[in-house]
């Protein structure tokens, strides 16, 4: 399942590269264009650029600034489907679209809320990607924390239907974000069905937006 148009994705990434030309660290141009490492570098540099540009504004402005970047660097439809795989087959197209849309809103708001104060030196150097099962690639880096050990980050990427590398999971200090989401969503769905899950995602998005 994939709803992106490769030309649109490429154009979005190009615009972000131009926008972030002044960011010295974590630049996508440090890596071959279109490589898994470049995708991760584009994401991290975009987070820094958005934090800098929106320093005096609220989370809603960061959300608007980051939405095209998150959509372009992540395979959000794939992640959403995988997180709800047990129930996915039972959903009609309209309900699937509603879930993916709610998941996208929460994903973007999570970045907008949690990466409000990142700087160029927040992210450590990106290591060359390591080949994994099924043609996937794992790209390693870390987030610096003042006075505390770095948080290690492992980005798992695979090619989408258009042949572009996209993030499908992030493992922070050994904990899989996708595994956490899948466990949480299964519990909520079992208790309240799709409507209950959509309400929970919307509530989490609203809570993050209020911070």
C-alpha cells in the first residue's frame, strides 16, 4: 500500500535541501543523493531548521513546517498498516484512510512537540547504513543529552513502490517505536474498536499540541 507520487516526494525533498543549505551538520548533501543516509540526514537537518525558524512560535507552526518533511521521509501508510495488521484486513478503504490520516497527524505532532529545541549539535554523526533482511537498511546515529548518555537511534528504511528509501521504524536505545505502537494500538482496538482507536490518536495529538 502506498499513496505517494515519487515526483511529489522528490520535489519536497529538493525544497527542503535548498531550505537547509545553511545547516552545517547532518546535511543530506554529505551523502549520495537518495541514499538511506541522506534520508535520515534530511530528516534531522529539517528538524533543526524548523526549530530555528519557528523558535518564537508555537507547536502549530512547527507542525505546518514539518508535515511535508515527515511525510516525505517516512512511509507513514506502511507504518500505520503494520501497526494495525491484525485488524487491517477487516477495514474498508474509507476506514483505512481515516486511520492513516489520524496516524499521520499524531506522527507529525509528535515531532513538532518533542523536537522544539534541537540544534545542529543535537544529532551525532550518521554512520554508513548496514544491510538488513529483505533489502532493508539500518542507519545509526544518536541524540546528545546534556550531562547524560546519548540516546542511540537506529533508523530502519526500505524502498517504497517508487523506489525511494523511506523510514519505517526507529529504534531508540534498543526499543522499537513500531513495536510499542503495535502493542498499544492492539490493546485500544480490542477495547473500543476503530472508533476508540481514532479517538485515542486524536486525544494524543491534541495533548501534544497543547504542550
